[in-house]
């Protein structure tokens, strides 16, 4: 059996939890945006997070200023 669900909790101030909002998440919440993807690796930090799928796709979200997320607009990504 392969689990394809990722949960996050804590401060979402910079959308770093991946839940789509900046609220405090007191209990684990499933990240619906990654549902159905086989996530091989995750890394979460204070301001941003990353997930890598089994097919090598990379997803980033959170505080993206100064190019932290690799997105062209260098801003916050939900």
C-alpha cells in the first residue's frame, strides 16, 4: 500500500503549510492540492515547503521572496 496524503499544521502566516490560507492550523490538515500524487520526499521549513513526486515533479509553496521557491514572480505562493 502506498500512502499519497500529506498533512501539515502550525503557523500558516506565509502560506507555508500548503492549505491555501494563512491561518494557524492547530491540528494536522490534509493538503488537497497534492492528493493523488506519489510524494517521495518533503521538506518543510519556517517560511516555505517543498515536495518531490516519484516522477521528479517539484512543488514549492510559502514565502517566495528573493527566489526562495524558484517561481518567476518571487512572491508568496499558496
